[in-house]
C-alpha cells in the first residue's frame, strides 16, 4: 500500500531534513575555520585533526539527514513504523569528542605559555 501522506507531515519531515543540512553546513564551516582562521591555536596537527573531524561529521550529518528523510517518507507512504535514528548517537559522540579534544588543547596551550 503506497498512500499519499498528509502534507503537514511531509513538510515537517522536510523541515527536519533542512535542520540536518544546516547542522552539516555549520560543522563544515567550523572545520574549515579551525584549520585556517585560528592559526595560533595549538599545533597544525591538532588543528588539522579537529578540522578533519568536524568536516567529516558535517558530511555524515548531511548523508544521515537525507537517509532519515527517505526512511521517514517511505514509512509515511507505506504505513510502516517510523525508523530509529542511530546517527544521532554518532553525531553526539563525535561532537563531544571534538569538544573534549579542543578543551584539552586549550589547557595544554595555557600550561605551556
């Protein structure tokens, strides 16, 4: 059974997808900024690792948002259960890890200066 879902739910799903895209763009910009805009922060290796992690997470967020939108759309059209959202744990874990690494780098910089 492939029914047409209520437009309100379709639009809500699209808004959620767009929120994932905004998050992905923010992560991409943050990754580039860490590498290129704050050259005095820590070492080039630390900046590169943090920037790489943020850009990779931005890519993951964009792909995960799209996959979720497709799965929710399919569930609404077929009347099946709504999908889970496992990539939320991944995004949360990586953002937390980048935050802890950044705090560590800040503390190391403060201790050595």
